[in-house]
């Protein structure tokens, strides 16, 4: 069952900007960004397992893996 809440214009703009897909509900946006603190390690693990995979730039990831361990060129 849904509830009606009133929020200010600034909060509405923020929630709207956090939507990933057209038509995504504010409920999904809020649940994705606000989490109840975990009381135990098990609760933390459960919460982490429910999260979607992170958005990763694969080009940057590959470059980072390839360059790992090399000096930045600051010293010669």
C-alpha cells in the first residue's frame, strides 16, 4: 500500500535527477539510495548482495589493470 508524502521542490529535483530510467518510481530511487544501517555483518552482507553491480568503465578498468605496479614517471 502506498503513502503520499510532501517534499520540497529541491528534493523533488534531486529525486528526479537520480532516476535511471524513464518511468522509474521514486520508491525505487529512494530504496536504492537510502539504506537502513546494518546492525551485524550478516545484515551488511545481505544488503550488499541486493545492490546492483556498479557501473564500471571497462576501458578505464583494463588500463588500470595493465598499468598496475608501474611508476607514474615522476622520478627518474
